[in-house]
C-alpha cells in the first residue's frame, strides 16, 4: 500500500543587502462622473467605465431595454469594473445600449477613469 504523507513548506532565507528598489510616486486624477435624467429613445454609453447604473424612473410604467434586458418601473441595470486577478488587469464595463421607444424617464449614472477619452458630459 502506498505511503501517504503531507508535504511541508521549506523555510527560505532571502538576503536583500545591496538591492535597491525604485518606485515612482503615485499620481492621481479625478474620476469623470455624471448623473442625469433623460427620455431619449436611444442612448449608448461607451465601454470603459468604472461603473454604469441605469434606472427606469417613470411611474407611468412601460419598459426600457438595457443591453437586451427589459426593465420596468424602478428596476435597474448596473455594471462595474472588476480586477482580473489572473492577468493582473482591470476589466472595465462593456458598451451599454439603452432603448427607450416610449421615451420613459430614465436616470443614468456613469463614472469613467480620469485617463479615459470619454467625457461623460458629452453623453
């Protein structure tokens, strides 16, 4: 019968004498945010945001569609960026397409990185 045993991590020593690590100072920017209400029949929010929040706010009912998902009154669609721990990258939001054929009231909130080419004020 095979012998079973647990492996244990071996102790290791690291000598850091004579090694210098240079770091760049952290730079900062201001995220580009916008919150607005619209009744436009169609709105496209470009990919690359930190977060996108779309809420159907028209109490008269009806439906809007966000990326193919139907939303009734007071329902919302929300996406946010996530860290890809495997590839050590940031995965931002996809393009968001809002179809509002009955021109219902919709509240949209977006946040883009300061380095983004998208200006939410132009949406």
